[in-house]
């Protein structure tokens, strides 16, 4: 069993928020359950609401009961919760930081945390930089003692200039190596598995290029609408909310060259090369590369403008300027209120060079490698086989590895892995500044080209697979979206 050897205190700004209740504290309980938390691990949560440690711990307990993937053992929970403290102060309250400093020094002594601090910003983005600056002003980073790392939730900026400004302010306090920009997709089991599938087998990698792959499609579809997040979503839209981070990260991992080493810098170097290689379509061709949609009823959602031109669906056709992927299209789509909740990558291989069977004269069923990310986790390899019987018939069959079908509780939540990574100083699954920079550069270019959104955006019915133009984007070249 892996146990991180370093005690530390985790300071959660936003300790009363949704993320802390639904993800962070349950993830810590799961790590405790698996014996993976460091010996002296301690949490100090900060929020504005006034409450005692006892009341705060009780509220967290209710959340763990609700969201834990393991049965909750009260004895274990008590062992964790007695190390969780709550402090009420507003982020702009100087005195609050002074008290926090005193708490942390005391914790260092009580639990041997040796100045090791994990600052987790589970707060809205406008608070990221001010909190980090207060951390410095109040000397909450002990000099020459232990390690101090900051975890920053998404979104990191709303466009390239705002991301650059934020990065500059964070960079004055934490070095790049101590800045962990979280994209929880990167902690998901099947995302980690993409690299294993590619680089721990010999059967896929030799085919992983323009000679054998017809195209790659990446889908992140949701059945839900914006719900209560209309205020945030109005400013973001599908392009900024999903493509800039999760989907471009998937593209980078699926397309990158094998990294020189299995370490954070080598992996991120290769991802950046892909993000830099995304070929931006000419403005005159934008209609053939970008499809935007909005679900019917979006304008009636809470905190959404009745004239909103925010896209709740986007599909892109991209090419990469690199030898491996010369001429291979990458199709990306994401949307809300679609027919099915699914995140997956489909790799469609080329047809055999010459049809051998009459049945394949019009084209055989293509070989597909499907990497299912959520809700089902697994891999399906589709190939052709003979249908049993005296007639010559060819059938597509699938070899199916379903990771979360049979084994109970086998898939850890992304936040478990990511929190362990921060404690052990492994940034492989966090986005480096240049990844963020190149992603925003691309998204900003697309946004600028689509500034006449009101004309481009097409309505689609809730529960469908999105607007017509999203279908046409891929069907124009004789391909189709696989809704598997
Ligand atoms: N929720 C998710 O599933 C999720 C998923 C991915 C990313 N994120 C990101 O995670 C961050 C947090 O999201 P959330 O959903 O947890 O937000 P939330 O539920 O609105 O929680 C915000 C937290 O910030 C605290 N807060 C706000 N202003 C404060 C101030 N001036 N002083 C002290 N505390 C203050 C609130 O404390 P009080 O309640 O005491 O006021 C609360 O604890 C956001 O950046 C979001 O984009 C969230």
C-alpha cells in the first residue's frame, strides 16, 4: 500500500463550499480508508460562515456519508475529522491570516508537519490572486522550511490576457514548480489509462499515426443543462468551460509523441508540442471547422439573458501541424442537454488498402478503438469477423474491457489521485503554464473568428445530439459521430 511519507497541513480556502463537501473531503476520507494519508496530515478550512469545529465536522460527516464510494466507518472518520479545523474569516480580513499563521505554527509542532503546506483554492476565480498575495504578505510561506504548494481550481483565466495577468500575480508568490493548476479530468482513471494503452503495449503505437488512423473524435456530452450555474456559464460557454481545458488536454494526450521519460516535465513538454501544433483554420473556412449550438430553453434558465448568444454546444474539426498527424482530422464536440452522458475518444482506423471481400467493396465496418472515460470506463476494440454460418457475411465484433462494470469500488475519484500527487510533488497530471497559454491562444482565436455568434449559433432540441451543423461538420467528409 502506498503511503505518502510527508506530513503536511492542507489549508482549504472555500471550506464551506460545494467542491469541498462533494469532492475534497470525501477524497480525503477515501485516502484515509486506504491508509494512504500521511501520518500527521491536518486540514484547516476557511470560510465566512461562523461555526464551531464540532459543527463543521458534523456537516462534513453528512457529506461523506452522501458522497463516499466506500462504506463510512465512523471510527476512521473520527480519526480524520479530529485533524480537521475550521476558521471563519473573510479573504480580505488581515487578522484572519495572522490567526491562520499562528494555527499553522502550532500544527507544525503538534503533528510534525515541518512547514509543509498545501494551499487549496476552492474558491471563485476572482479570489485566486488576492488570497495568494495575502499568503505572502502574512508570511504564510516559511522560509527554508518544508515545501509549500498551491492548488488552483479551474478556470485559470477567461482568456489569454486574463490568464497571463493571473499567472503573473501567482508567480510572484509561488514558483511554477509549486503551482498546481488542477484539471480534474487528468485524474480520471481512463485518462491516465490512455498513456498506458499507448505506451505499455506494442499493438497500438505502431499504428498510431496518419498511415493507419483515419481520424480521431473526442466527445464530452452531458444530459444536464446549466442548472444553477447560468451566471458563470453565460460568460464562459462550452468553448471556454470544456474545450480550453478538458478537451484540449484529451487531444494532447491522445496525439502526443511518447515522452522521453515518465516524469512531469517530459510529459508536459510533449503535450505542449501538440497544443502548439493545432492548426488554426482560415477565417473564410471557419464555418467548415466550427459548429455552435444552443439548446432550446437555455435563454429561460436562471441568470441567463433572454437574448443570450452563449453556446451550449461546440464541435470543432482540427488538424495538427506535425508529421505524425499530417492530414488526419481531429473532431471534438461537447454540449449540454444532449441525448447521452458520455465522455469518450474514438480512434477510427483506415480501411484495408484493397477490398478483399465483396462485402467490403463499399467499405468494411471500420476498426475502432474506443476509450470510454465516463460514466462507463473501459476500452472497446472493434474489428471484423465472419458471421458463423454457410453464407459469407462479415460482422463487426468488439473486444470489451469494462473497467467499472464488475469490480466494486475499483475506480478512485479523480481528486484522490490528484491530492496524493500534490502531496508527493508529482505535477504530471496538472497543467503547466505553457499548456494553459497555448490552449487560451487557440480558444481566443476561435472566439474572435466567431464574434458574430448571433448569426452562427443554431438552436437544438434538448435530448438530441446537437445542432444540424454539428452533424454536417463531420458528415461533409463522409464520416460520422460514433454515439457508442
Ligand atoms: N463544485 C464543483 O464541483 C467544482 C468543480 C470544478 C471546479 N470547481 C471550482 O472550484 C471553485 C469553488 O467552487 P464551489 O462550487 O465549491 O463554490 P461555492 O460552493 O460557491 O463555494 C465558495 C466558497 O468560497 C467561500 N468564500 C467566498 N467568498 C469568500 C470570502 N470573501 N471570504 C471567505 N470565504 C469566501 C465560501 O464561504 P462561505 O460559504 O462561508 O461564504 C465557500 O466556502 C470554483 O473556482 C469552481 O470553478 C468547482
